[in-house]
């Protein structure tokens, strides 16, 4: 018994030794291993997979295939209703992407929906986005819609933003039921009986008039339908006019700005304008009464003027042709024919007024004096206009004091004078005095008096 007791005590002692040795090992190397394990666990927590925020972070089975190179597009909407991340993005009801995030817009009034779309899907840069519902109680999704007409705006690329002006949403079932509830509970259903009764009271006994009005409305609509081409042309013309005015807004603004001072001036002169209009009305009344009073005389004058007008019409071009002579006065065509270079030779018949002083002509030295004729005409008045032609230098051959009156010179050149074709010398002119005596020119061109 003692031996067994000893063995048991030895075993216990051995266990105690092992326990102590284990404690000593934990103190030295076990604590180091425990620290390394804790550090590894902490690193695993830090660099491990993303945080799990909820069941919405789990990918849905059967989603759209984004391909190898998807691109990101952002749409700005006024209301996203019950749209959630991972909702489908469709084009023509075919899933081409998914919603990756919904954030508040920069203006704090709109929502920004971020979408990832398959890179093989090509959309125009001016495409729009609408939130629609797959069924009555189905899920919401984003429908990307291309414009009805091609505008050549390019292609929707990565990072593009669809503005609020090109986004929208469909009608919600809740809105339909809310409107129906408003109509049934607090709407006009209860007033339908009153409306029907009032219509019967208004139309009762007036059926023919109502039918006539309906026929006229039908005729009006038919006429409008027949002239729809003209109406369309008129609207197109108005559209072109509006476009023209839109391109000339600055000119129109300038005209309106410049028109304001004129309107103010007219406003200041309003009283004068009214007075002028009243005076014009009075004048028109007087003119009408005057015309009525002189109507018979005016008609008679016009009838009397008819032969004169007929004669002028019969004259044709004779009157205009005769007036052409006035354009050549005082130098007619005959005068222009006598122009030789820079001088003009003309023979004139002049009538001297009694008492005119005679200026002797200038003649070159050595020019012989014209010979006097055998006799002179009474009064000493020569017809040829040469000095001493009708009498001598002292007036012999004429009766002194007789025949006082105008004298006439001749266009015939005197003998011994230079030819008009060889020398442009002026011709001698003769004028008479009151006694009818004409002084003779001296041979040396001097004056006897």
C-alpha cells in the first residue's frame, strides 16, 4: 500500500514538474508565439475583404454582363423614388449595366445615380435616362433612351453626366391610387348629380339650338380641315418670322430703345396732334363742301380742256422736239460750226442806239483805209457798217442832222481787210452819233478825235 502510494505521489510530482516546465516555456517562447499570432490576426482584420454593410452588398444572380471594359455614366434626377443600388440599367428593355451608387447632388436638391454600362453598348452623347418599373409591383430600373432624331452629338463616354433636363421617371402606382382616392372621397363624384341636373336644365327645350350649334361647329371644323395647308403655311411663316426676329434681337432692341424718345415726344405733343387732327377734320369738311359746290364748274372746265389735251396728244413728239432748241440757246448748232480752234469768226448786223460813242477798231500798221464811195446816203447812215463807207471822214455825202436813227452794219468784209481764213483780226464796227457822223480810222490805227 505504501509502495503504491509512493508511485502515485511520484506521478503527481512528475505532473507537477511538467506543469512547472510548461509554465516556464510559456513565459519565454509561448508569449512570443502568442504575440505573433495576435499581430497576424490584426493584419488579417486590417487588409481583409471589404466591410459588409448589409444584404444589398451581395451580388444578385443573373445580373447584366458588364464585359471586360465597362464605362461609368452619372445621371442627375429630381426624384429616384425607390431605386436602389444594384438595380438594372436597360436599353430597349435589355439589361446592359447596373446601378453602382446613389448620392446627393451638388445642389442638395437632386440625386446622382452612378451606373456602369457594358463597353460594347454605344449610346449617343445626348441620351436620356428614365426610372421605370418592370411591372405593377416589380422592381425599379433605369432605362437609357436615345433621342428620336439623330443630332450627331457623338458617343456617350466614360465619365459623362446626363443632366436633369434629360432625365425623368414614370408614374407610380401610389400616385394613381392617390388620385383615384382623391376623386372618390373628396373629388367631384358627389357633384356629378348636380352637374347632370344643371346641364338638363340648361339644355332642356333648346335641342334645336344645340343641334344648330353642333352643326356649325362641325362646319367650322370641316373648313379648318380643308384649309389646314394654308394654316400650316401661315404657322411656318410665323415660325420663320420668329426665327428672323430671334437672329435680329439686337436690332429690334435698338429700334425699341430709339423709339422710346420718339414716343415721349409724341406724348408731350399729344395736345397739338389732337388739335391738328380736329383742324384736319374741319378742313376735310370744308374741302368736301367746296368740291360739292364747284363740282359742275369743274366738270365743265375739264370738258373744255379735253380738246386742248387732245391737240397736245396729237402733236406727239413735235412739242418736245421744238423745245430742244432751248438747250442750245444762245449758241445754236450754226454758231458751233463757225468755231475754228480757239476763235470764232462771225459777221453781225448791229443796230446802234442814237448817242452811242464809237470806239475805233484796232488795225495793224500799214493797213490801207477803206475807200469812200462817190456818194453817201442821206443822213450819213451807212448800211455796210464800215467807217467812211457811205461818206468821207468828215461826214460828206450826207445831210447833216438828217436821218438821225439807228445805223446798220454789213456782214460783208471791207476791201483790203485781211481774209477771215488767214487772220483772226477783229472786223471794224461802226456806230453813229446823234449827228449821224462816223469817224474814219487812221492808217496807223490811231484815233482822229
